[in-house]
């Protein structure tokens, strides 16, 4: 069903089935391990003595691992079933995390990050396909709520590293925690029915038509929105230090404003998706981020810059789940293929956008380099308008 149709009906309500709680937990598990790479990196660098450039290879390896999943993830689900791609992806991500923590050499830790990205990408696109098929017209609500769990676990990852180090257990204990959570989720939910994988093959086995244009417009919105999100997540602290004038420790702490705002934006978005069409809400969230970014970027007053950062996080937080919802709705009957290709958009954005901003900053400084976010947001807004109009014409 079209996600741009109103999802609120008096005789219906959104019900969280056990399968929803399982996928929410697994999305949170993914987000925790994706985010924990940042907080633990100073400790890993201190142990192995590698440079910032080598440290960045771990982030790039994670993102690079997720990119090919956009091409073959749906085939894994189609061949071996969603159960294998869901729980196998989760187990593979855990194996990569344990390799990262156990390896005494840098190639092993980089390989661990790559395995985490590949298997985690498979896990993530499978959770999205499951939720989209299970909830149909309500998928925007389910996908947004799953990203609320992701934001909460991302915040937990930073706190966990500090807490385990302060307690004397060391940073590696922060990697054991999500593995234990995965074991619990598997024991509790592994027998839940996951639905049949749906790809680009029709019931007769012949290849179906290409994904529609509205899907690719949503693909573009997702790529641009994730690019903005991770440009801020990776380089926001550096900008607050060198562009706004905060001390390094204060800048690192102040970046939490962005992640808290993303969590708030996703909670708000999960409520609004019950009464507003997905395409309309997607455009609105991008406009909120676009309104806040100039204040964050151009203000010389730290308090105002942080206010702008909060507004950016509030807006950009829901772009990812909403773009997923709109994109999947544009490709009925091909949920696994659609989520796999959208995973390619997200992985490619994380891999390229922060790197481009960093390379530009080496030439002109972080203050000017951050200006590339403005055309990214403007382009996302234009594509969101196109997707909204295409959705309106289909009703």
C-alpha cells in the first residue's frame, strides 16, 4: 500500500507484535556496534600506536563492508531465507566485534570492522524488510520506532565504553555487552515467523520490471540525508572546536546534543507518522534540518551554534526511516530488493561524504568545508518534493 496515504484510521491502531520487539532490539544491537567504534578508538590507538589515518580505516572498513550488501543482500534472503540473513547477520557482526577486540595487530582490527559492516548491513536490511512486510501501511511507524531504539543504543554505546573503563573492566567489556544481548534476543525470538523474502523475481521466476523512478528518488533522498547525518556525527566535534571555539573536551561532549536531538526527532516522528503521510513528513523533517544548519554553521556564539546543532539533529533524525518507508512503498512486492538497494545508499553515503568533507577541510579549513552540507540539504529537499508529488499523483 502507498505510504503516502494517511495511516490513521479510527478502527485501526498500531500493535507491536513480538516480531516488532525482536527487530527493534536487533536494530539497536546494530546501532550500538556501529557507534561504539568511535568511543573505543582512542583506547585501541593507545594500545597499538597507530595514527589517525589508520584509525579512520576502521570507520571506512565498516562502511565499505555494508556497500556490497546493497547488491547481494536480497539474494541471500531469497536463497537461504530471512532467518539465515537476520540471525546469521547478527552472529557475523558479533564475530567481527570479537575479532576487533581480540586481535593484537592492526590488520585484524580493520578486518573485524569490515566483517561487522558486512554482516551488520545484512542484518539491518533484513529487519527493514521484515517490518515493511509485517506492518504494510503502518511501516513508517514501525521503521521510525526501530530507529528510536537505534538512537538510544547509540547513546548507550558512548556511555558504556566510559563506564567499563572507569570500573576497571576495560573497553573490551563494551563489546561483550551487545553480544550477550544478541544471545538473549536469539533465545527469546528465534522462532518468530519472519515472512517470505520478496525480491525482483516474480512468482513465475522471471525477472520483474526495474524498480520505479519514485524508488530511486527516495534512494537519492536517503543518500543525501545520511550524508548530512554522518558529516555532523564524524566532524561535528572538530567543527565545534575549530569553528566555534569550544575546548576539545567540551566540543566532544557538546556533540551529544546532536544525538539526543536525533533521538527526540525519531520519537516525535514515530508519533507523527500515525497521522501524516510519509512523504509529507519526510519533506518537513528535511526543511527543519535546513532551517537549523545555518545557525549551527555561521553563528559565532556557542549557545546559538549548539541550538542550531540541536535543530539539525531534530530534523535529520527521521530522514533515514522515512526515506526507507517511502522507498519500500514505491516498490510493492519487492521488499527485500528495495531495502537492499536502500542499504547501498546508506553505506555509500557513510563511506564517501565524511571523507569528502575531511579532504575539503584539509584545503580550506573545517569552517568553510562544512558549507558542503547546505547543497546536500537543498538537493534532499528538492528530491523530497519530487517524491511527494509523485506519490500524490499515484493516489
